[in-house]
């Protein structure tokens, strides 16, 4: 695995038009991580859902606000994890108040599944309101040891 560029940072305006660009970067990072096609796909879904939430719910589609996406291979010398952070500039929310998409009353709703997907496809997920404002989503995918 080539990790000379062990950190990749993106800063995008809150525009859904940027989703495809983020997806291309995410897919390439997955390839660099040595993930198989399914792994690349599922990480892409988690990243996409997180960026959509940051644009839509966090920054309320305010083009002047940015979303930061960071991909980090850690540790640098022989990475065992891919850490992905998505940060918005919104008001934030309480993660414990997010409705369970598997609850019977929510099964037919078309929204509310993003965090569920992130939890399902990544090895670790944390959501926190940043003291300086906005939310930070931190996702971790464990990597197979380099052979």
C-alpha cells in the first residue's frame, strides 16, 4: 500500500454538485487502502451519506458554508486503519435524538438512514458537536495488514 500521501483533505462548498467529486476521491482512497470492490463501494456509501448530511442538515445548503472531508491512513508507516472525518459549519445536533430507522413507525420513511448506513458499513463511528460549532463525523475502517 502506497501511503506517501497518507492524508487527503477536501474542502467543498455546500453544494450537492460536489458529491461526485467526493465519491471519486473516496473510491481512489479505497483502492489505495487495498480494499476490494465491495469495501470500496460501502465506504463510498458511508462517505456520501455523511457529506449529504453535512450539506443538507448541517450547513442547510448554504453555499457560503463549507464541508471538510479528511482521509487519513494511520499509523503512517504501516497503516491498519483508514480514518475519515467529515466536518460541517452548522448548528449541530444531539446524536442520541436521531430516530431509529428500524423502528416500525420509521420503516417507510425515505430519510433518516444515513447514520444507520455509516454504522453498518464502517468499523467505528463517532458523532460529536464541535465546541467551535458544527458537527464532526469520524468513521474508521480497519485495514488488512500489508503482506
